[in-house]
């Protein structure tokens, strides 16, 4: 129910940072998504706390769902914690856009007289559903695998940081990806910020809104393969690649094949003396002692292979002239068993 209750998932700590800049470094710069560590310019942010809005006018800014506000009466409006933080764009109950409001729980006023009824893009709905799932269940199912809630929030905040880097500090490839993200999101690059990078938590809500939409767009473009996520967490957003065998068939499971072959061989051995002897030869091919040989022979008898089909001793089976006609005891086989022994 409180931000403190979300430590260390949503943010690492509410305490003062142990070293100047370490909170930001640990949360935002430890991993990467769209760009690699090498491509990322150095940046220090002091006394920072993840997602906690800072407001210059010293008045609490929150976001309220118009449908929630309408359906409650007499100051009974309860606001989920998540809508107090610049982390989602939509109401988890109604799916509509949240509007900036000021005031407190008992009294609030809309920041703008007109409600924001722009449609919610699909990728934003997906992003908010993942955040909601993270807070509710502690995990989020991403295309590659399910991740811990802490990973999801750091991934999201890292993307926001990456798409805020001034273009002049980026190499060609990451710059093109980030330009495409902003263009696809339908917002000016870097939410219209010119010059040095600014910290997301200090931005006014309309710009935070653009950043959240651009982050959702970035995730969508990575998932569809339109941009490549070369950072350490990027692979989480793409499905496991198929690795077909060279002939284009799905990969073989040799143990499944072995089990199938074994039951086919057993069915044959129950009917055919030659097959029975071959099967015993295969099963005892690594066997050194008569005792083990007898044990395996006993197992086959237990599996309804007639005793008369099976050579009686290891020596008899491996003798050059052993067995029934045609049983393969060629020189190769003999050398192999000698090698083992
Ligand atoms: Zn609502």
C-alpha cells in the first residue's frame, strides 16, 4: 500500500544513497536494453530515487482515472499506489487514460479542464498490463521467459533512460533505432527536450506520458524485430530463436528416439531368436563381468524374451563362432569388446 512496501522491487531503497550517484547507477545503468554499455555516454545523477515524482511547485501531483472519479461519491475515492507514480498511463480497472490532478485524496482538481480521451495504443495497454501483473503476482511473462517484478521495472526505467540520450552522443545504429521509436510513437524525439539529458522523474507529466508511450513503442519494435535490442536485457523481449537441424527439420531428441527404438527392438526380440541375441549383445556391449551379463540376460527374460533365444554366458555370446547363424560377431565387434575389457 505504500512506496516503502515496494522496496526493493520497485526501487532499491528509500534511504540516502551510500555513495553519490550510486542509486541511479545501480538501478538504471547496471543493465542495458537497446544500446550496449560501450555505446552509452557517461552520466551521473545524484540523490535520485526511482519513479518518485519531483515537483517544483511543491504540490502533490497524481493521476486519476476519470471513470473511477465519476463512480465514487463524497470523498470515497481511493487511488491505487501505482497511479500515483509516473509508471502507467491507464487505469487498471477501466483501461482509460489517467488524467493529471492536483490535491489530495479527499479533494482533488483536474490539472486541465479537458479530459484526455486520446485512444490508448495497443502497446501501451500491453505495457500497463505487464506492470499490473508484476505488482499483483511478482512476476511478468516476457516473450523469452518470466521475469521477476524487479527486473521488469529496471528494464522499463533503463529504456526510458536510453531514449532520453541526446542524439549527438549516439553512434549511427542506436541513433537510428531511437529515432524510429520516437517517430513510431508519434511524439517529438526525447519528448521535445533539446540539449542535455534530463531525469525522467523531474519532468512534467505530459512529457512523462510521451516517454512511457515511447518506451511501450520501443518494446513493441523489439518484439517485432524492427529494431535490435543489443543490451544485456534485450534478449528478454524476443522469443527463443528456433534452431532447426541443418536439413530444416525440428531438432532431434536422441533419447526419445532411443526409447522408441528400444521398445521396437524388445517386441522383435520376443518373437525372433536372432533379434533377441542382437538385443542382448547391444545391452551388454559395455559389460565386463559375467555377473552383469547374467543380470541383463535375466532382465530380458523378465520382459518375456524366451530364455532359449539368449546365449547362456558372456563368453559364449562373444566367442567368434558363437550364436545362431548370421549374428554379427565380426572382427570389429570383437576388437571393440576387447578394447573395453
Ligand atoms: Zn478507473
